[in-house]
C-alpha cells in the first residue's frame, strides 16, 4: 500500500467526532492540520461533502479527495478503523461532586458576591479547546497546584476558571495585573484609618461596667440593630473612653485574604506586571504555600504559622510574551507554576460549533481517551439564527469566513495578510463572532421577513469592513467572504 508524503490537510464536510477521528489518524501519519485553503496542500472531504470548497481548491490546483479514498492511501497501520468509544456527558454536576471529562472535584456550595453566577455563561460552547483547558484547571485544583493558562486573546482562559468556580460554588478573587500593579495589591499595605476601624467591638463590649454609660448605650444600640458602629459613635466612644487615635492600619491584599478564607486567586494578564513584583509571590507558589507579611505585622501563613485554608488555590492567565507590553518572567518564577497549560486557539470547527450552539443549543462531540463526551443540549441562545431560511449553509459559511479572517489577521501567530503596514494587528476572535451573531439575531427578531443575507451584509459591514483601515484590506477581506460563500455589500 502506498504511503503519503507529509502534507498540510484541510478537513471539510465532517461533523462531530468524525472530524476528530480523521485529524488524529492524519496527525499520526505525519500530516498537519490546516485551517484555511491558503494554508493547505490537500483538501479532504467528509461524509457531508463540501462542493464549494472542493471547487475553490481545484481552482487553486490543490488536491481534493474524500476521506474514504484517503484511508485507502494511508500507510500500513495508519488507517482509521472505526473505534468503538463509550459516550458520556462532558460535565456532570452532583450534590457533592462535579466531573469535567474524566476529572472529579468536590463541590463547595458557597454563595455570595465572590461566587460567579450562571448568567454570564449562557454562551459557553463546550468544545474541545474549552474542555481541555477546563480539565487542565480541574487537575490543578484537585492536586493543589499553581495553575497557569497561556494562550491568545479570547481563548477562554479566564472564562474557564470563572466557570469552574461557578460549578463548584467556590469564591474567587480576580485581579487584573498591569504595569502599575504593586505588592500592596497582592499582599497588603498601610492605609489611613478612622479611629475605631480596627476596634474589637465584641471585646470592648465585654468590659461592661468598666465603660462609661454613654459607651455602653451606643454599643448596645449598634448590637441591637445588627450593625457596626458608625463614624459618629466611634468618635464619641474614643473621646469618652480616651482611646488612642489610630491614624494608620494594615489592609490585607488579596493573597492573605484568600489564604485565610479559602478563596481562589486568579491573576489575569500575569506577564503585564513587573517581574520584581511577581517575585513576591514565590513562597505562595511553593508546596506547601507560605507567606510572611513583612510589609505589615509579620504574620506568617504556612508551616510554623497560621494554617493555610485547604480550599486556597492560585491561578493565572496570560497572553504569549510576543504580545506588546508583556514582561519576560524569570525561570525561577515561571518554574513554580508547575501546572502550565497552553490554551488552544479556536479554528473553523470550533467557530462552527459555537454558531450551532448559539442557534440550536447543541454542543459538539469531544474525544478524550476512550470516550466521546458531549455537553447536555440546552435551549438555543439565539434561536432566530436556527429558524431562518438556509441557516445551516449560512452558519457554515460564516464560520469559514471568520476562521479565514482570524488567520489573515495573524491571530494564530503567523505573518499577517491583513494590515501588514499596521503596528497593531487586526484581531478576530470568539468574542467578536459572538457579538456579530447577537446583532444578526436581533435583526432577524425585529424583521423576520427580510432576507437573511441582506441582514448579514449589514452585519458584516459593521463588524468586519468598518474595522479594516485600508481599501486593500477591505478588498482582501471581501475576497475571503466570497470564497466562504457569504454575501458582500457594495460598501465592502
């Protein structure tokens, strides 16, 4: 049987687990996966065909074969024989446990403002990149490991952590780092204090008859109303009892508070902070974690000091160091993040899965190990998109176009074909695709009798053409839209 030379392969016309099976077989045979026609040597068509893509590929003199034909050409031992895989829900939530793929975690069941609510996750599509990142975080949580997610913009890094905290009922403190972040935000600082801010009111009330009558009256009034002393009451008591005026007090930062109460700490944009600031966290990243508040009263958490709450975890997200303004972290600091995961950037398959979830409430199939996982279907977020004429064809074309724009704008790290003369590259992500679809759905909701393609032309103008700063870039994007099978307005 003839073997094939290594090629860049573009898969089209596949659905669900079928595409993942094909990608795994081709990768095992030494091939790499392409996301667009411009980056492919070979186009492979699945069971649902793909006549438009096949025609464009042949115009560009690319080879086109069906998946059935290609299996026969793969070398010995490389054919993709059907594998019987068991099926399982991607996420399982019980009263005490939560399972993400094959990783189980204990539920905390807390409520309050620091526990993320369900409303913010209505658009989450449980595709392969998202679930793999969630599994990596879940492993870090399970083993109490400092966990860092690195990836391109809108790779759902922060969302994955917040989503897991929501499922577990776990309080999480999110701190966005930047070049002005100092150690005070992380571990604490002295701040001006009004007299009485740091009083032990319960201990004060326990003095009983040793206090003046007016003091006892004010303490009883506040306790009866279930509130702290107000500023006026504190001032009266300080004067009556001749208490010293405390001008400064130490205010704990997010790390001591999390160590004490068992919160997760999420450090967003980790490599935007100055390296010398980050190095202050080194002992917190050790096993077991520790922290000496040398900035304050020298309180010690960890061995020999106050116990660290067992639910405490520290996590971080960051863009690659190549992004503007990012700092290069020291090897010692980077090495302490022992659970490091590179979050994958979405491609055409993930964009299509996102659109199908918004339109139909269906999650894609995800293969992990010997199992096929899939999220539980839900009510569609944007049902108008699933009900319009030609929905499937338009959504597939939109995912092809958006993937092409993401690649052309160099979101995947390659040299850009759009905006070559710009210092700042164009970025097209899940976030912008979601916003685009929401506006299109609103137009469908308000004017359901208007042609969907006419409305889509307006949406493309708003979210794509107007974003491009030059006529050549708009013309190039117009060509990508036409190649994907989308309408292009005259003002494109």
